[in-house]
C-alpha cells in the first residue's frame, strides 16, 4: 500500500529543480537587453532580444509536453537543467549578438520543460483535495526564484557587467539538474502506473480533438488571464512614465507588488482547494480588470502604487490557477501533451499583451490601452464564471469530466 501524498514529503524533488531554474531565470531576465546593448545593439534591437525567449517558449510549449511524455519527468528535468546551463554559458561568453540571440532562444524550451514536467507529476500524484495547493506552491517557488535571482546576480553585474548575470544561471541550471538526478523517481509513487507510455501514448492532434470542449471554453478564459497578467507589466511602467514618475519610483512600485504576490501563493491554493476554483478565478479577473480600468485615473506615486498593489493581490491570488485548471481538465492518457497545449493558450495571452497594448497605444493612448485590456479582463472573468463550474472537481454531479 502506497504512503499518502504529502507536499512536505516531496518538497525538494518536486519543487527544488523548478526553484533553482527560476533563480537563474530571475538573474538573467533583467540583463538580456543590457547584454545586447553591450554587444552593440541599438535600443530597438535590444528590445527585440527580450522577445526572443518568450517566442521560443511559445513555439516550444507543445513539443516540450511531447518531450516530457516520451522521456519521463525526471530525465526531462535533468536534460533541461543541463541544456539551460549550456545556454547560459553560451550567453555568458557570447562574442556577438548572433551568439547571444541563439543562447536566449535555446533557454526558452528549458523553462517549458521545468514547469510541465513537475505539473505533469503533481497532476497525477497530488490528491484532488490538495491539488491547487500543490500547483500554487509550484508557481510560488518559481516566483520566489525570480525574486531572489536578481539579488544574487547584482554583485557580479556591478563588478563585471551585464553578461556576468548569466553565470548565476549556469550554476542554477547545473544544480537543478543535480537535484533532479539525485532525487527519487517521483513517478514511481504514482500508484505504480505510468499511463503516458508506449501503447498508451496519444498524439497531440488526437488530444486536442478529444478535449476541444474544455480547450475552447475554460482554455479561452486562461488566455484572458494571461493577457491581463502580462498587460499590467507593460501598462504600469508606461503609465508611470507618462505622469512623470522616475524609473526608481516605478521599480519601488514593482518591488512592493512582487512582495505581495510572493506572500499570497499558498493561501490562494488553499482557497481553491477548500472553496472551489471560481472563488479564486473571479477575484483574480475582477481585481486585475478593475485595476487596469482605474490606473488611467491616477496621477501620483501613491495612487499608482495603490493600484499596482491591488492588481498584485489579484495576481498573487492567481498563483498556480492556470496550472490547477489544466490539471483538473487533463486526461490520464496524453496528460503531458495536453498540458503543453494548455500552456500554449496561456502563453498566447502573455505574448499577445504587448502587441495589443502597443497597438491601442499607437492608435489612442496608453491610458486607452489600459482601459481596453481591463474591459477584456472583466469579460474573461465573466466567461470563466459561465464555464468553469462545469469542470470544477469540487462540484458534485458536474456536467463534464476530463475524458480519456
């Protein structure tokens, strides 16, 4: 008889590799554009370098799910950690923009693998009663890593320049691979079964066909969540600049908001487990949507900071919600490919945010862009309120079950 599942019991192998990888990501995210500038890029070209990683992750979302499905979660983590370290080493030593661009592109798929491998395991292993807490913790440790990474990289960057931050990612990738390799194969505790193998493997196209219902309903709501979360990162600093706030003041706003988000990830999962998914999904969209609608009415540091913190509460409550909803809908057979498609929907929303904000701002203003995204976010909340209860595992006699 297998031992009961315990988040504390699997903390290091389940969350350790992702936490370490996110430290490396947090260290390098702020310096990609600066490294490109040091290598001779113009401001416009340097900005494009920031998008290389996001486009790479978007393109690799579904293939990463297939990869995890084929090689297994632990092996995928080890390979992803080594690949991430190699990409960071290439960026650290990059003599030209072309080499730096290649390194940034190679780091995109590794992030997808780190999140999908552990999401796939937790989807199978975590009982329904603690599933949201497991997913929010996974999302939370990633946020902690993003918070810690820049702090660890700062001394090296100060002394050796922007590219030195990639050294932190090299160490983090190697450590993540080492922790994964030294950890027990967690999938061995998945009831002794490994459904996503050989005869039970399901092609991605078939996975999408079988589960198009949830993908076209809750999946579209997930897209709206991704749009809202990324839009605030674009809109808030641009609005702050438009009313005369300095870069240092804007950084202070984001620092306070980031702290709020880190503190809320576990309570968010607990609320989802105890009361249901709608109790988190709706407040997330309402707080983000209203914050974006109100932001153009602010004209001071205190006002912008207050709105940013309100949106941070919403975003913090949403820690792990996309992964939780994906886990609720995921089938037994074809689980990892399904989660890859689910992540693709979220990334489309994330990556579409900058395009939408830029387009509306070019036609009207950054204030108008904030209002448009806020309205779309509230509409997405209404959409989730309509469809999500049908897939909430807490509902007795729900209309739709994750089919196989």
